C-alpha cells in the first residue's frame, strides 16, 4: 500500500512536470496528445501493479 502511494505521488509529480513544460512551450493539441500518450500507459501500469498487490 505504501509503495502504491509512492508511485501515485511520483505519477502526480510527473504529470505536473509534463504539464508545466507543456505550458512553457505554449503547447499545441499535438503536444497535449503526446503527453497523454505517456501518462495514460503509466497510470494503467500503476493500477495493474496495485491490483496485483491486493
């Protein structure tokens, strides 16, 4: 459970970091899609990891 919290925080930090870069680059829709394609698989991975630990 503690590991899951750690990964959630890591994911949140990663998301904020990518979003901040996106804003700095005055992101287009393409950049936003690019970021989503990195975040969605990562969050699914965390979810699978959490389910397997229950």
